[in-house]
């Protein structure tokens, strides 16, 4: 299901991720954290496509519930579920709730995975996205996204796909903030 998600085959992703979530909860399998992973991926597919947002919310909330029940408190699985629910909240224009979830998730990830981890970079990128989408504070969006870029550059280099996505988003934020020259420089270097 996740492979279909990454190549944009959302209908197939929904089909397989839904089946996986059910299978992992079967009494013979009993893998609730694996079910939570499938539900989180399903929530992201729902929130990024033409599905009712209620489906994304239901999947994200169930993933968080399972992780709270079966994972350690304040663990990386809990932080991951908070991050997923924040993405859903962004798709609902509930930016304050998304920000709160992202801040909680960021604190857990920094403490457990390290300040220079891929998880922290992803969280910072999502925070930047939240500030940009809300129109609340583009300066904060730029700061958080620059921090994510710095981590991604150190971890994977400038040709890493995650770095390139973040750099493209930085160009969009700068463009939308009317910082034309900076946007041009960032977007030009992304094409090089």
C-alpha cells in the first residue's frame, strides 16, 4: 500500500492499506502497532487526495489511539501519530491544533531521535508548512524550513529527494512572501 502511495496510485494505496490495517488487527495476527502504521499511511493518502476529510481524521485518530494503547508513552510511535494527525488537521484548516500536535511531536522526536534526525527534519518541514498554509507567520515558516534543510543537507546531501522537496517548498514560501530574489535563487538551485 505504501508503494502505491508514493507513486500516486491513491485508490490502490487505500485498498491495500485498509486491508493491512484490518489484517494486523486480526486475532491470529495481533499486530496493533503495524495496524497503526497502516492507518497513519491511510490518513495521509486520504488527506492528500479527493477523499472525505472525515476518513482521514478517523484513520489518524484510530492510529493515535492504538499507539497510545500499545506503545510506550511519549515514544516515537506516539510522535509519529501526532505528526500524522497534524497533517490531517492542516487539511481541515485547523492550523492551531496542527501546530500544537507538531510542537509536541517535535519535542518527543528531538529527545528520542536526536536534534539532527530525519524525523526532526520532517517535523520541522511540517511546522513550516503549517505556518505557510495558515498565513500566520511566514517568517517562522522560513526559519523552520531552513532548519529542516540544514539537517537534510547534512544527512543526505543536496541531491537527496527529501532535501529537494524541502528546497522546492522553501522557494514557494519565499515566492509567496514576495521575497522574489531569494525565491529565484532557491528555485534555480533546485533545478541545477
